[in-house]
């Protein structure tokens, strides 16, 4: 198992059965400041073996579909053995019931495939901010302190540093529109709802997709090239 790069590094175990995806996720971890790769497991059995060998793992990047069982079943076994590591679900599963079960079992983030490195990094940085907030909070916390710490796990935070030319208020409007939609929305549809140009709106939607707050996909019509649509989460 690889050694951590330093005492302050968050040690990450990648649990992913697909070799190419596992290698990519491991490389992403190693590219992200403040994180260190603790190992890669291609099955639930291997993940448990690695955790037993090295219980210092802080975070699991956990695929839901493993060759020897569901990721949430593995998480149940991890908890029953007393491992306190946090979990980010990294999966293509979009089943709402799976999301609910993941939340009840303490999954702190949910990252849907496919994603870019920017989206992956954003999730890890949000998690690092969450851990930092916990470490800095004293015993007997007040409600606002709890809200602040948990708020660091939310995507598209209003305090994030935005690319040049983008405003927090417009990002709020676009995010709110997409989050409240009953299905995927194109840039034109979101632009009409928020009262902005299609070009401007598309820039914000692309930012949300790049940071992992939204997912982009192709919408195929009767004729012509497919249009890009976006869905929250």
C-alpha cells in the first residue's frame, strides 16, 4: 500500500472494479493537494483486507457496483468492523433509493460518472474543508457552527472563487433554477427562466458541470445535432 505524502494528507482508498476507472481515480487523488493515495481495491473483499491491514484510511472513494456485492453492503461491513472512515460514493448509479440509502449510511458526497478532474477535485476540496471545519470546532457546538461545517459539503457554495467575469448572484439563480427543475434543462430553457442570454447561461451551466454540481448529457431531437442538457447533481 502506498505511503502517505505527509502527516496532514487525507488518506484515500479507491474502491473501483474497473481497471481504467480505478487508475484514473487514483491518479486524480495523487494530483489533488492535501490528499494521498492509501491504496486501490477492485472488490469489496480486497477493500476490507486493505482496511484491516491499514486502518488509517480517512476516506473511501466507493463504487456502488462491485463484483462481489453492492457498495452499500460493503459499507455496512466496514462500519460493523469499526472503521470510521468517511465515504464518497463514486458511481454511475442514479437510483434515488440508492442515494437515500447512501445518505442514511453516512455517505458524505455522491459523485456521478462520468466526471472531469475539475468536478472530482471540487468534491475532494469540499470534503477537506468539511474536515478542517470539524477539526477547528470546539466541543459543545452551537447550531450555526454545525450548519457552517455541514455547509462546506454543499456544491456551488456561494463563497467559492468563481472564474473571471462570473457573479455569485447569477450562479445562485442558475443553480436554483436547475436544482428546482423537474428534469434536465438546456441552456436556452434555463436562460429563459432566469432572464439571461443563452451564451451567459451556458457558461454558468458548464461551470456547474465542471465542478460536479450538475451533469451534462446529450439531448437527441428529431433532426440536427444533439443539444446539450443539464441536470442537477
